[in-house]
């Protein structure tokens, strides 16, 4: 017990939201200290890390032959184990107190839909990067804790976390997960839907960065009073020449229809599986929406219309998960049983 307190004083506890699109890191007592894209630039021959995060993201699709910019996370899980390990190690070195004598305790969020093998890969990558103790928390549980939802009460609470690679819908009560459903659809699939729409309808080839920019600028899933537009540039798939195109928000809403409907079906399925007493609590309390995908304009209105349940957008949708990992570490002795 005394040794545990001494170790806690000598090292910084770290909470990590290891996301498909972005990695957020929180240091206990200091708050969120890092928010970077989950991208690594490597020298293909030497395997040496040249850049990580924002700097590496700027290289996506723009690197010469010997340099590759990769996203080592896909659908919320590790697709490139060695690169993830290098990325976590880089982030540790960037934020961890070098004077600390003891390796940090780490709480990491994981999607509920991942396999035991994928869980082990996440744990091992954190161990290799220098973690002393590792706690893996389901994303929607971390999001609920971070959004200050009173999950310890004997009442039903529903949280929907739409991330870069996964969407997770959970019903919580008495500090535990009653029902959780996860699908490997998130912000990346919304980007991909825009890319496919541009190619199919306009014969225009665009990259991931352009699709993401369109999504952020005019992306929406519910009819708006005001129609907004944006100009994009890409390559004509027939002539092979550069071309400019004007897009409006109505067309983008149509482009996003398939992934949006898949998420809606999963939400309805979860509500259908919810015990009647907890369902009554959810109708009274509303559904809490978190994650970067929740920022798509009109998502709360659309979910509310389709389910008949009030939907509340969390105060800080992007940071709920990492804040939840930090609170988990602060109250570790109470949280270990979750």
C-alpha cells in the first residue's frame, strides 16, 4: 500500500484515447496534454520514424517513394503493431516526466467490438512503449465517465460514442454495462462515402484529407434551413487532369446516407434489447452523444426523430473518452470492479 503510493508519487498516470483518427493523452493532475492525428511517417527502407501526429498527417498522399505516411489504427484497432508501438513510445517521450523514476500506469480506451487477440495487441504495445500497469476500458464506458453521466446510480443511461473507426452504443446502470453494441463504422466510413460518391457521380478522384475537409465544412445528416457549399479540387478519373468542383450540403447529406443508416439501425437494435425499466429511464434522461462523429451537423436531431428519445450532445464530445480514462485513474480503487 505504502509502496503503491510512493510509486504513484514518482510517476505520472496517463490516460490514452488511442483513436483511429486522433490520439489524445491525459496526464493525471495536468489534464489533456496532447491531441494529435494517429499518423506516423516512416522511412520505408530503414523503418525509422520521421514524424508523428500533425506533422505526419500533412505528409499523407504527398510523400516521395522512400517515405511512407501511415495510419496504424483501423476501425478502432491496431492494423500495424510495430508502428503503433513506435507512436505510443513517441507520445510517452513527448509528455512523460523524464525525471520520473517509475514507469507510468496507463488507462486506455478500446472498442467493445474488438477480439481478445486485438485487446492483447493494444496491451502489449503499451507495455513495450513503457507502461507499468495497463487498464483497458470500453470506449462508451470511458465516454460516459468523461461526460459526467451518473453511471453508479440504479438507473438506465444510454451513451452513443461515434469515433473515427467505430460507433459504440451502450446502456449503463449501477456502474456497469447492461448492453453494449459496437460496429466498425465511424468518421473514416463517412469520409469513404464522400470519396466514393465523388468518383461515382462526378468522376472526380479526391484524397482522404479533402473528404475529411468536406465532411467538417458542410457535412450534415439532417435537413438544414440554410444550404452551404464548398469548392474542392481533385483529379478527373476520365481525362486524368486536375479539376475543380462546387458541392452543396444537400448532396453531401445524400452521400452520407448509407453509413448514417447503419449507425441508426444499431441504435434502434440496442434500444430494442434494453429492459423496460431502463428504457423508461432513458426516455426521461435522454441519450448522450459523444465522439468526433457526433459533431456531424444534425446527428442529435436525426437520432431523436428516429427513436423518439431526447438526445443531448456532450459538452466536449471529442474529449469525453480521454477525460473518462483520467477519472478512472483518479478513482482507481472504486473503478477496478467495473
